[in-house]
């Protein structure tokens, strides 16, 4: 199952990308709110507001990169899951699954008596 560790690590990477995206989007929203507040302050210079908007734009580009990486990684992980399901479908015989289900139901019925 050495490959399983690789796939688990890959899944962890996808989860980390997702968490990073969440943090970046929260920062993006805060920057937008800060820029809006700065724009309403009469003492704020237009250059300060422009600089804030440039920071927002730069962060937006980073967010786009993370989304692209996440979509690509997720697509590859989905392919792995489908391949694994296909292999399982070929290997598992329906009568064994039926026996497993029947045994589980019998066990539950006996517990409730």
C-alpha cells in the first residue's frame, strides 16, 4: 500500500490548498473593506486608495493561482477515485457483499432482541 501513502499525501495537499484559499479569500474581503473605509476618509490621499486597490488586485491574482492549482489537483484526485472504484467493482463479487449485508442485518436484529 505504498501508493496509498502517496495518495493520502496528495489529498492532504488538496486540503491545504483549500484552507489556504479560504484564508486568502478572507484577507481579500478584509482588504476590500479596508479600501472602502479608506476611500471614505476625507484625509486619505487618492494614492493611498490606489495602493490599497493594487494590493487587492495582487492578492486576487494569487487567489486565482490557488484556484487553478486546486482545480487541477482535485481533477487528478477524482480520476484516482474513479480508477479505484473501477478496480473495486471488478474485484468485489456481489454475492460476498450480499452475505456481508445479510450478516450485519442478522447481527443488528439479534442485538435488538
